[in-house]
C-alpha cells in the first residue's frame, strides 16, 4: 500500500527529511504507521505532534492506497 508521509517543523529536523513515499504492505492503520515511524526515527519519540490524514485532523484509523499522512508539530493560531 503506497502512501506519502510528510514531516513538518521540528519533526522534519529530527528525521532529516520533509517527505517520503513508502509502501506499507500489510499496515493499514494510523497507529501501526505511527509505531513504524517512531521505531525508524527514534528522535521524534520525544516530540509532541498530531497526525493528519489527507489534510484532515481526524481520528481516522484506517489507511488506504494513496493516502497522505502528515506529522504536524504543535501550532498556535493568532
């Protein structure tokens, strides 16, 4: 299952990249993806972040082919 993962702010600095395309195989949930990324990039484990799927902050759990997942740092409006 190919998806795009985007990293922003301090998360991008910690991973050393801003975007990657990955094929997740049998991974089909946002929690599984989060666990994989935390194992791959241990430095982001100490950071606060939210996940957005297809530019929507939601509790969507299932992932599908072509989804875009963004790791977003805390942000403030103003």
